[in-house]
C-alpha cells in the first residue's frame, strides 16, 4: 500500500497546511532527492503525478526510489498549485524539518575538522547564498555560516541550494562567535592563493557582493588571500569565488576524500 492509499490526498493536504509555516519547502524532484540522500526528515511530500515522479527516480535516482514511493501522495495539480508559491516543472514538493540550530552549531564548532567552514560576511543575494551552499555540499565542507541579516534558510536560498542544506551545516552567526580555526579571508588585495595550502580546519571568509569584507571580519582574519585575476577586472562573483577557493583546498588533498 502506498502513501496515497494509506493517507489520502485530503489528509496529506491538511498535514501540509499544519506544517508549512515551520518547515523547509523542498521545491521539485531534485531538491527532495538531495534532502532524502542527506537524511532530512520529510513528513509530507505531494505530487501531481506519482507514476511520472517514480519513473524519474528509476531513471535518475534509484537510491531514493523506495523512499519516494513510500512518501509521495498524489493530489490534483490545482490543489498542489495552491500550496506552493510557484509549482516546479516536476509538479512535486515536500516539507522537511529544519535541522536544530544546536546540532548545526555543534557540527560547526567541533575540532579537529576535516574540511573548511565557509563564511559569507553579510551576503545580499539569496541566489548566491544558495549556490554557495550547493558548492559547500559538493566539496564536503563542514558548513556555511552567514553574518548579517540574510536568512540562509530563506525559501529562495533553499531553492538555490537544490535541497543540499541538509548535506552541510547552515547557520547565521555573529562574527564574534565564528567557528574555531584559522581565518583565511578572500580579498583581491591579499596574497596569491596559489602560493599557499589551505588547511582542513580553515575558516574561508568571503565579503559581501556590494562592499567586500567588513572591518570586523578583516580584524578577525589570520590571512588575506586573493584569487588570480587579470588587471582591470575588479572582482569575481561571490559564489564563483567560493567555488575557486574550495577547489584550491580540495586540490591539495588525495582524491576520494569528499565523503
Ligand atoms: C563581488 S566580490 C566584492 C566586490 C566588492 N566591491 C569589493 O570591494 O571587494 C564578493 C567577494 O568575493 C571575493 N572575491 C571576489 N573576487 C576576488 C578575488 N580576485 N580575490 C579574492 N577574493 C575575491 C571576496 O571575498 C569578495 O569580498
């Protein structure tokens, strides 16, 4: 018996309404797939077409097919449309339980560390923050910390992160409370990154899209590091910079240590 038979569309929609305000919206098949792979708790998942989504899982993600089969409740697409801001082309959405702040802070503060923490100092662009979380998850970074007012669990950030908030520890913090470890702050005026090895316990800090690193973060930095850039180019995009720095860190390690 699948979930549609067991729960029924009315009960599933009621459960959705009860949980929506306090849960993380997983928008579309790929976000749900990633969240399930990284052990997110998903109390409700709805789709306009179970058979189509399960066929997609057979093709692209057989590892989560059984979990999806057990979870997905089919509801008419117009009912689903009324529950989400914009229905994903896969006509599938789920709600996940946000990991506890205490658990994330514990993961971020634990030493020794096997992979860096990424810090975004007062980021402004929600899409950039999502892209950075996706990069951090891909490289197996310990976590992503934001300072300032942007909420790293904002639905737009979660959408940009493709469900990978569950694969790394994501929290907002003050600079004074940043995780331990040497702070390598990325700035176009710093020492060329190619001349140094980034340690596994590094805190890699990046400035805001508008104004770069704050005075407080600069004060906290142990090293200022630059990415190679031709003269007359002012700066790279924030998420691109994080990608290059994480790649540089990973290039100093033997292959296969991502997991
Ligand atoms: C769009 S840039 C910020 C540009 C900003 N106008 C400034 O004055 O720094 C966002 C962040 O990406 C990183 N970044 C961009 N280009 C970089 C480079 N060539 N070297 C090191 N970091 C860079 C820095 O951390 C920077 O604060």
